[in-house]
């Protein structure tokens, strides 16, 4: 499987009828050709080429079929056509989301975006741990900077909800001011803003999850938001102690932000890992992250209750794992690593299986299943 499979829809799930047989056939040939060529590249160049192809030729991709209304959910002041989103880090620079929406995502989180453009860490920065259905990344917030990203979002009409994930420049003298600046420019263009204090690849960034720093950060952002209606979500790490999670829940409630994204990649290396390069530095994502991120998600639902919105991310690779996140308290679910191993047809399969789970359990819509496994 190749990085390219992240953006090339599985043809079985696509409705050719909306675009006519010829355009569907033509795009299938183009995709097959592109897959064959991209398989020759290592992960990061393949990823960049994929994003480039999606941003320049996404027009030719057929649109995924319309979602069953039972998959729709109203949260964060928006109606999401379905609960499945693309996690931050794929479309870092908001250059391919119009093509990515065609795969059937209900939302796409662009970013992480920092105030100034930066290259990120040197060397090889993405490793596939095939034996573990996992990925290690140590990108370090490579991105085009907030002004370029803002100009891209400004130009386009969106097919779904766009979240924008913001962060601080590595060499910034005032990281909290970086979040303020990125928020101020990007929030008017966003369906929600995700405050990323949990990347393991920018030194000391995770310290912003500590009580005092988080208090100042959230206070600053809530003040910058003023009368703007844009929802604020904090994206946290899965590597936090219970006491730290207590503090975060208290700060979220005190600041009056809308909720959490749980979780980013982990610095832990579960003993189950089999891949020879699993000991290298970086954040681990994919299947080995599922259990720990879902446990943190459930714990935060218990702490915060149903009033706060949780987005569940980490190791989702099927309808069953997406549904478990929803039952643990997630109103929305995001995926990234599983797309690398299962291809973009996964989005349609997850949605189909979610409908089957709703029917099996007697729920009339996704909202009814949210938090079903968490006792009030
Ligand atoms: C290559 C790569 C780059 C990522 N970049 C970001 C990022 O810029 N900002 C962020 O908040 N999360 C980033 N993430 C983390 C994902 O958004 C997600 O939280 C994590 O991968 C767990 O989901 P998964 O197991 O479905 O991949 C990145 C993940 C990967 C694999």
C-alpha cells in the first residue's frame, strides 16, 4: 500500500451516476496510473505528490454518494453530513480539501498552521510501521504559514465543514501570542478552530497542556474570539496522567470553550510493536493508538459530560472502531493512518458499517449513540 492510497477513492464506493460513466471511467484510469507511479516514491515525496495531484486535478474526481440522513449530526453550530473527518496533518496547507471532500468526509481539519511558514524537522520524517498498521512521524509543523493558508481558504467554496488546526512556530519567543495571531486571522474562515498543544515534534509544546500555561492560552483565545461564533476545541495528547486530565477538564470548563479533540499521536511505544524501526523518535499513530486514545476520550466524557463536544481520533480503521469512539463520547471521529493502509474507500465502508451498527442497536441517528457506553 502506498501513501497515494490516502487520496484516491475506492471506485466501488463512488457514484458514477452523478458524473456520467465517461468521467468516472476517465478518472479511474487516471487514478490507476497515478497509483502505479507514486508507488515508486518514498512516503513523504509520495504524500506531497498526492496533495499536489489532489489540489490540481481534484476536479476530475467523482463525488462520493450523498450521505444517509441518519449519519448527519448537528454540533458546534453546524450540520455535519456525517461524523467522519480527515484528521490534521494531511492537508496541512489547505491546498487539497476540495478534492478530499469528494471522498465523503463530513469535515476536514487543515493544519497545523503556524503564523510564519516553516520547514519542519530535517531528514526522514514519516515512517510506515507496516507490521503494526501504524505510522511514526516527526514532521515538526512544516507548513506554508497562516497568510498563505488564509488566502487559500478565502478563495474557495467548501463542500463540508473545515476545521483549522493552529500551532506555534518552533523558534517563537512568545508561543501563546502565536496561537493568538493564527486564531485571529484564521478563525473567521473556519467552521471550528483546533488548538494543538499536543504535537510531540515541537520541543516543549506539550508543556502548554499544563494547568497554568493552558489557563493563559485559553483565556487569550477566548478574549481574541470576542463576539465571533467560531467554536474552539483543544487537541490533547494521549500520554497524560489522570491528574493532568483532571486539570485540563477544569480549564476547558472554566474557559468556556466547546470541547476537545482526543487525541494526537503518542510518544509511548507499546510492547506489542513488531516493526524494526518502532523505537525511532516521533509520534506513533494508527492501530496501536486506538485503545489508549479511546480510554482518554471516555475519561474526558466522564469528566466533562455531554455538554462539551469531543472529537475522537486515534487508530480508527473500521466502522467498529469509529462506533466505539462514538459510544465512548465522540460526536465526530477523525482518521488519518488507516487511510494509508486501507485506502480512501475506507470512508465509505465506515459510514456503511456505522448505519448497520445504529440499526442493530436501535438508534435512529448518530447523536443517539454518542456516549452510550458512558454512564452519566
Ligand atoms: C504524517 C502525520 C502528520 C500529522 N500532522 C499533524 C499536525 O500537523 N497537527 C495535528 O494536530 N496532528 C497531526 N497528526 C496527528 C493526526 O491528526 C492524528 O491525531 C493521529 O495521527 C491519530 O490518528 P490516526 O491514528 O487515525 O492517524 C499527524 C499525523 C500523521 C500520521
